[in-house]
C-alpha cells in the first residue's frame, strides 16, 4: 500500500488521535443495539494499548446538526468499549477545548479516552482549519480507521493530517487493500453485481464496472429502469423515468462494445409491497397491470448464480429486491448463496447489501465485507478519497 500504516510509526508513549467510526445504532432504552463497528476498531485500539500509546478516540454519531444533543452522545459507546476491552475507558465531554485537553492531560501510557461527538461542532463537516488544528493539538500522531467517512473532507478526516503525522489504522488498511485490488488487478473472470433501488446513486460505478468487469449483472429496483429502457412495460414498478436516457445510453454502449451484461430474465411481482402473499413469478415483459416488480425470479437467480460461482473475483453492491420483506428476499438470498459458494475473492459493499448477507447468515463466507457504503462505491469508481489522500505516503 502506498500510504503509511500504524506499523510504520513508533507509538510508544505517544498521544495518538484515532478517528474511528462509532456511528452505531441505539435501542429505545438508549443502549448500543449493534456494536459491530466498535468491535471492528478493536485491532487498532488493542495494538496501540499493547504498545503503551495514549489512545484518544474520536467519532461522529448520527446527525446532531452542529450542536450538542444528549441523544447523540458517545458516552454509552465509551461504556460498551470499556466492556469489550475489559478495562476502564475515559470520556471527555467535548472533542476540543478544556474538557478534551484536561482529559488527555490526565492520561497515562496505555489509557483509552473517547471524545464527545465530533458533529456537535458545525466546524467538523466544513473542515474548518482552526477546529482541525485544535483537535490535532491534543495528539502527537493521527490514525484514520474510519473508512465509512474517508470519502468526506471533514476536519477529523482531511483536516487533522495537515498538522501532525497521519497514518492508516488496520481497518482502513484492510478496506484499501481489498477494494484497491478490484480497481487495480481483479483476477478474471471478474463478475460485478449491482442492485438496489436506484441507478441515480450509482451511475459512476456502473460505468466503471462496465469497463472493468468481465461480466456485469444488474438486478434489484435499478434493473426495472433498464428493462423499461428496453421498451418493457414495468407497470407500477419503481422506475426512474428521468434516468431512462442514461439507461438507454449504457445499453447502447454495451451493445456497441459487445460487453457482457446480464439483466433479470424473470421477476417476482405483486400488487403492492405489503401483498407478498399474492406474489407471482412473471416474465420481464409481463408485469401485470397495476402491479410492481419487487424481486428477481428463480430463472434469473440461476443465470446470475452460474456466472458468480465461476468467477475468480466478485464484487456485489445492492440487493436484488425488497429483501426486507419475506417473499421478496429469495433473489437476494440466491445471489448471497452463489457469492458464498464462489471460491474466488468475494467483496461486498453497501449498507443494505451487508445487512442482507448477515440476514442470510453467510457473512463469514465472503472475503471482505466493506464497512463503508458511499466510500466503497467511490473507491470502486476509481475516485480518490480525501481522508486517504491526506495520509502520509511511504
Ligand atoms: P446498498 O445500501 O447496499 O448500497 P441501496 O441502498 O442502493 O443498497 O438499495 C437497497 C434498497 O433497495 C433496499 O431497501 C431494497 O428494498 C431496495 N430495493 C431493491 N430492489 C427493489 C425493487 N425491485 N423495488 C423496490 N425497492 C427495491
Ligand atoms: Mg442503502
């Protein structure tokens, strides 16, 4: 990797500011409902503790709109981290100013302190240089281990590295090597599967993958727009009418350059999202009047699955249907199984897609689950991430 990582620097006795992604969901009792993201940061935190660093952790949580709001406090997260580490974890009521300075001054080697939510300050999201400088003054070294926000130029991602040496943590390093491989040297055949609700979020990714992948598979809601662009009547299905030209343009390019593109050959349709019991498997040109396509059909699963199983590299982003509703989840489940069964390198990105593979119980059978939705798509698009660019190069 071109960027420096934790392994490249001496952290013994140093104050290390670690940008983590502790943006976790809470339950109604205000407890951490899912600590996956906290656990994901443990390798970096543990490494620093073992080497006697003073570990200062900073994250955003939710959307507090630039002012303190107790509903978005990181205090319960510090509590959960303490339980996971089996040691005391300090908490500072602010990420800059006296509260932060006093907490850091009180730390000894090997101590861990969580700073309060970065987004309690409007300066965070506009990458205010003074605010970044104030955070940098708390530490000797900066570590970015928050891949999910690396595509945003915020003070805690792109700003702090202007002031102190900055390197990648282990989680960020894993993301960069796994996703970087897709862009630089995917082993052929490289099969990419893109789904989800809309094309509009993913045009750049689709264009890039058309050029890079040996086979591009399109499913989910976005396939409806492509099928409509081919002149098919999608009835009440989700179709982006303002993207029909884009879809047509992409299809023409595929035909012109003889690219391998697969669209669904059958669909699961129903009168509405909450009438799964009335669902029927239909051909792509036979969605009944007034009905909507909410999943890909079994023949599509078989067609897609065959290519996925034979692939040496698989990238998947976007569910094949309304997988949250039982009855419309079989397509997503089928693609998840094919991906798990492939013995190539398999990489999955996207919040909902990761949820789907967890729901399918197959998460441990893929090579890499990316923790960052937007950031992973940006990488696959071949774009630079400001939070990564800011780090020191080797
Ligand atoms: P990711 O978060 O993995 O990037 P997206 O957010 O792009 O994925 O898309 C996921 C959403 O798309 C899910 O909520 C899913 O229900 C929805 N979806 C997929 N296919 C359809 C469809 N045919 N009709 C309506 N919604 C769909
Ligand atoms: Mg999503």
